[in-house]
C-alpha cells in the first residue's frame, strides 16, 4: 500500500485526492489523500470474508481494484458508496470459465466504461457497497460496513471515480 505519512488530524474539508484501501484481514478501511493516510475506520464484512468473491451468495467481499460508481444518500443501510463489482477483470475470468454469458460480460464492461453500477443479476452477484449500519461484526452479504458516523465522514469526501483497492 503506497503511503508516505499518517495524519489523522488532517481536516476532511481539505481532502482533494482521496483513495480508499480496504484491508479485509484487519477489518480496516483507510482513506488516503495524496499518499497520506488521513482516516482509519473499523469495518464489518460478510460472514465468509476470506478469499475473493466467486459467486452471488458466497458471503465474500470482492478483492482487487475498483472505483466508486454510485453515491446513495438514503440507502437501506443509511448511506452508501457503490463499487464497480463485478469489474471487467472479474467478468473476464467468469466468462472464460463459462459462469456468465458474453452478453453479461458486455453489459458489465459497458457499465464500467460509463462509471455506473454494473448489473448485479448475474451469477457473479453484485451490488457491493461501502455502507453504514454498523461495524461490530461480519454481517453483510459481501459489502463493507461502517458505523453511521464514519459513513457520514466518508460520504462527504468520496466522489464517483474514487479508486478503491480491496486487499485480502
């Protein structure tokens, strides 16, 4: 993870170039601004957090490089930031294994090019969000959960297009 300093006193209002790192094993979400870690949040994941997401309903959070493709100020779980899962990489692997159709692959790639939420009605699943609702245990269906006050902070500074790296 590329960072050069840690400054938890950095004002959120000054965050201009954010990126997010999710450390699944440590249950942490880090906010970096130009290579400086400015926030560290405790997170909850799905009930089966080890490994990359393979299919809908596996309880895993996908791993890899993503971006925020949707902001929802009034989601089912307080506020939410949508990840572009399935990513083209996940879709390509699934297409080659015969898990999704060429049409599904094309729709996923098109959504990613348009920076919109990819279809989540394929066998890969989807609708993976960073959202509120609590972080005390692993309870989501593969999403990344924070407490609501942390979600308020994050929602203010994150925009569509913000890069997100989800690590094991």
